[in-house]
């Protein structure tokens, strides 16, 4: 079934046309206008429905304490409203939880861009990493098989018996349904302030050189000089979680490091020139997803714009594109109005949220070891 909620309006074609061929090779919008509009992917309803229940089911975490929706909360634009994320009980997170709205249209994921293949891999990482859901795939499969509602839903979705492979397909199918709705920028209903902001965004302020395409990101990493969030190093639980991550990622000198090295983990350049680079995030749905940046150090959009206006932060690897912009106070406010016009309706209704209580009141399969998978 094809869902096409988004019509291309003439207002959208006014954007400056930039050349962004390679960055958008994987995108549905390869080689089109510099910014927007968005095109919803096709959705298989039975698979997405199953994925929705799984997304809201705490039994997908090792000790059944958290679900995907514990951190990716519908009422916060599928982020969590915190500077730094929570984590599996016994650890604490060291990154800001990104929105999942439109994540199905992205070409790489995580603040350091460490996964650029597909959402099946991203889902696996979320489920199995010990500081996230800390779940063993085999245990997950057995748990899901015990629940007669799932047995029926997997069958109805055409997956046959529950398996961990189909769980990792069903959740991304649900993510395909999380697409921006009713966005002033897409609808051509922007205020005059937002229109002035768009002109600055594409002109004098130069934002569009990194924030372009339908998601307002070129999917590349840059160093814009965002300061460290000191809580990662002062809170022993966050610090330990980061140290374990850094060790696993092969980060040089991980025991002594006191900063989030970001995209350095991708190429590990010997001169450390990727330290402090982070993936350019989408600018859609920002109204729902404060605080901002990989470590949540900005509370408001005005603070972010003022930060760019001042020439970004201080860092030896600072990207040369980041320099003082000389914007007036009124111009900065117009850019904020444009950023706000990139947000749509909250996705908090029953089409996007699993609302039925998930019952675990069913008889256990006693001889589960003998029941074939
Ligand atoms: C404990 C909190 C937590 C839970 C539970 C969690 N996530 Fe996440 N998720 C995060 C954080 C934090 C990041 C960013 C990680 C990074 O950049 O290193 C993230 C990133 C993602 C991304 C990439 C988004 C982007 O734009 O880069 C996807 C997709 C995602 N999570 C999906 C899921 C799914 C599906 C589940 C359930 C299977 C899940 N998450 C469970 C906290 C969580
Ligand atoms: C050199 C590329 C580049 C340019 C130019 C640029 N940005 Fe960014 N932007 C980034 C990167 C990279 C991040 C993420 C940094 C981080 O997480 O530490 C970011 C983050 C943001 C965020 C935070 C989003 C979130 O969800 O956390 C906003 C808002 C933003 N930029 C707006 C703008 C505006 C407005 C301009 C123009 C004044 C601009 N950017 C110019 C690369 C750029």
C-alpha cells in the first residue's frame, strides 16, 4: 500500500538548488531541490502493526524493564526530553536520544554516523547493546514465541513463526509509519517571519550547505565546536558507560579520554582530525525534541542560532564553514521561526502508539525447548 500524504506544493520548489549527488545516493530525493519536501515510504500494514506492538513491549529488554518507547517517547517527538539518555538499569547514557520521526528516510544513523546500512542493523544494536536493551536475541525469540498474540500477529504479517530476524524487520516497518505530518514548510503555510528565515538559512547564514535535502541534513559529520557535556565525566555511571563504548569502538587511549570523540570512530585518522565531529542531524520536528545537539547542551533553538551567529564553538578541528555570521537579533529570530515551521503534528494518536495493555497473562509453553523454531 502506498501512503502519499504529502503533495508537492509550489512553495517548496523555491529552494536554492544545490549540487548534492553523492550524499544523497541512498535517498528517495537524490538530486532534487536543496531542501524538502518529504515523501512517505510504502508501508505494509500487518508488518507495521506487529512492529508497533514490539516497539512498545518491555519484554524486548533483558530484564523487561524498558521498551524502545521508554527512550523514544511519542509525546516528545520519539525522543525523551533529556539532555543525555537513560540506559539499561545499572548504566546511564552519554548521548541525546534522537527523534525517530523520518528516521526511515535517513541514510545513516547515530550521532557519530557509525551505522549507515539499514534500520534492521540499527534495531539489532538497540536491542542487544548492554547499555541499551541488553537483550539476547535467542531469549527474545523464545519470549515472543510464548505470547499467543504474537504468534497470531507474526502469522498474519506473513512471517510464519516468531523469529529474531522477523522482529528486526517488523520494527523498521513500523518506523516507516513515523513520517512528519502537516508541516507548515511542506504545506506552503509558513508565516512571513519563517519565509524570511528560510531566505537567511539558504543565503547569508549558509545553513543549507550542511542542512539540505528533505530531512535538512547532508548526512555527513562536521565539527561545529559544541562543548562537552561535563555530566558525562562527572557522573560515574555515564563515564563508565562511555569508557566501555570507547573500548569496544577501539578508541585510542580510552581510559584517559575525557571527551566524546564522535565520528573519529569511523576512520580513526591518526592525527585525530575527526575528533569532535558529529553527524548533521535532521532539522525536522525540532519543536518536539529539545534539548539539542549530540549531548543536549542547548535548551532552545534561539541559543543554537546565537551559537552559530557567534561563529560556533572553539575546537582545533572546527569546520572552516563555521564562522561568525553577523546576523541581527531580528534575523536570528526569523531563522528560529523557519526552524519551527519544519515541525508538524505530534504523532501521538493510535495510528502511531500501541495503546492496548500488553497482557502477559497466558499459560507458559512448558516444553519450549522441544517446540521447534
Ligand atoms: C535506553 C534508551 C534507548 C532505548 C531503550 C532505545 N533507544 Fe534508540 N537511541 C537511543 C540513543 C541514545 C540513540 C543515539 C545513540 C548514539 O548516537 O550513539 C538512539 C538511536 C536510535 C536510532 C537512530 C536514530 C538516528 O537518527 O540516528 C534508531 C533508529 C533507534 N534508536 C531506534 C530504536 C529502537 C527501534 C529501539 C527498540 C528496539 C530503541 N531505539 C531503543 C536511546 C534508546
Ligand atoms: C558545517 C556544517 C553545518 C552548518 C553550516 C550548520 N550546521 Fe547545524 N549542525 C551541524 C552539525 C554537525 C550538527 C550536530 C552537532 C552536534 O550534535 O554536536 C548540527 C546541529 C544543529 C541543530 C541541532 C539539531 C538537534 O536536533 O540537535 C540545529 C537546530 C542546527 N544545527 C541549525 C543550524 C542552523 C540554523 C544553521 C545556520 C545558521 C546551521 N545549523 C549551520 C552542521 C552544520
